[in-house]
């Protein structure tokens, strides 16, 4: 049971890191800090987008349009953290 918990928790942590890195990378592209026309940068951004976008797209449909600000990564990150804490409470029986 602990091995399954560890696997799920690790996957959720990696998704959380991917969401954070994707959000920071989008800011860096918006402020022209990194060049999205570079092959390596484009590959990294494309990979992050393919990981994060399926998680954020359903949330984006539900959230109201707030102009140019996208809060869907924040909502998804909070949801992932909620699931991680819920799993730890179910497995260990204590609130961490």
C-alpha cells in the first residue's frame, strides 16, 4: 500500500512542478526573457504544454474570463495539493 501511495504522490508532485515551470516559462516568453524560436526552448515549452494543457483546459472552461490573466494553473495546483493531502490522510490517518 505504501509503494502505491509513494508512486501516486510522486506523480502528483511531478505534475505540480510541471505546472509551476510552465507558468514561469510562459511569463519569461511574455517578457522576452527567453526566445521561443530556439529549438531547445520550443521543445521544452511544447513538452510542458502537452503535459499541463489537458489538466488546465477543463478548469479554463469553468472559470470566468478575467481578461489576460489565467488562473487555471493555480486552481489545478491547489487541486493537486488537495488530493496529495487527502491521500496522505487516508494512508497514514494523520493530517500532515
